């Protein structure tokens, strides 16, 4: 179609004078993208989705779908469909009839209904269960019926409001791959709302991280995880160590525990900085051993070790207000450390990020 699938221009939503759910949000979502809005409860992500769907209207700003201004159009006049966490399937109807229901309400020709329903059931891999009732399906299958019911209307954009939230952990993880595969097959734009970082990182082409109604960062999974631009994004996405320091000269800072370390480029010439370090980017070294060259290093002590099968998590006291989190793989060539061990913690300069408040 040549235009962005969805454009939000200066969108603000106020519910009263004291509650601004979405604050001056600008966002462009490209055609065919799997885009996730990620953030904690109350950050404004679901309100944003509801404004795209037409269930809410902006206090200020505009919503465009493939270049067309939506204005005050209700949901049934917008080229979108929404899949909610509650599937709301009709228990007395078969899978086929649940999927066909919306088309029949629109008086679509019966032959066309048959063709479209069969096609979308193939897409969600439920063609063989067309005659089953919802009670005869697993949770994952019921979720796919809800997806089929939305897709059969051939929307330009599919909106998904935490649709995996009702599933158990293993099924939810399996459905993440199924959803991404489905989106690739049907080729339409998916806008997915979630508070689950793993879901967003696993499925998305791009992610928008929200907090307190504001869009803080937009990027692909690698950018969001590896190079967060703010303290909130760094802390919200995965595990992180945040170390405060004072710039002491060109390329160095004195951390709050007194250690002087080298810091990435792009820092101010003076003042305070915050280093963000992922636990898997840190290494532990016995005090008696040799240390790799070219790495920052600080003295520390192991205060806790937690075994997760494939990895060990260590809490390491290093003179900060909070212990450092360190994650090391459970491999024969990686030394296992005991609680109470004195160690060095090391990291490369480029494995840290400078983040702002």
C-alpha cells in the first residue's frame, strides 16, 4: 500500500485532569511489522492499542491507518481486528462456526464464507479440528481459534492485547513461536501489547518500551536489550547491574565503591554517570589466578550462589549498596565458585552502557 501501517501523531489521552494515560506519543509502525508495545501495568500500552482500535479516542493528536485519518470512527469502521486475553469463544458452536460468525453477521456470501474460513483454519493449523467444540481444544488451540476469527475478516492490522496471558508457561513459550510464524505467513501488521519482556524480545521485529504514558525507546530486540538508552529501559528489560560513578578524566570514572574503571565513549567530561552491565557480561576470577588483560576489574566476595541447571547465578558483594548479579554458564571449563570466596569481577569496556535517568 506504500504507506505506514499505523501512525500516531502527538497522541495524548487524558481521563481527567490528574490522569494522563498516554502523553504526546509519536510512533510509526511499518507495513508487515510485528511490533510490540512493552511496559509495566499502567504505562499506557493498552490505552494506546485501544485508541488504534477505536475503543478510545485521543484527547489530542491523530491516529492514521495506511494514511487514512481515523478520527472518531468506531471499531467496526476501522480496518483492524483485536484479539484479547479472553478468547470469548461460543461454547455451543464448532470451531468453523466460531470463525465464520463475524462474516455471517456481515451477510457475506455463503460460498465466500466457506472459502475464507477454510483458508484461515489452514493458516492457524486447525483445519482438522473444524468440527470440534472449544471445550475439546487445548488452551493453545482455543487461542488459535480466536486468532482465526480475527484474521478471517482480512484486517489491515491485527491488534493483540496480551493474548497469551491465560496460558501456562510452556504453552505460552510454544505459542510465541507459533504467533511469529503465523504473522510471517499471513504478512499483515501485528501490534502486540505485553508486559512480558521474553515475549517481546522473542517475537518482535521492533519494540516500543513505555513508562508513565511516554514512549522511552523504540528498536529491535538486540538494540533494546544490548543498548538501552535510559535507566528505566535497562532495568525493565532483563537483569541489570546499575553502577553510579563520577567522571575522573578522559575515559574513566570512580565508582561509588571507590574503584576507578574505564567507561564507554560518549560520556560527559565531568559529573555523574550510570553504568549498565548485564550479569552475563561479567566474569569471576579466583584471587590467586591470572586476570585477562584489557578488562575492568574490582575485588569482591561471593555471598550467594543459585543453581539453574544451565547457569549459576552469583550475588557478589563489591562495596556497592546492592550486590552485583553475575551469571556464568555451567560448563566444565568455567570455574565454580563457593559462597565466601574472594574473587575479582571483570568486564570489557564495551560491554557496559551509559544510561540516563
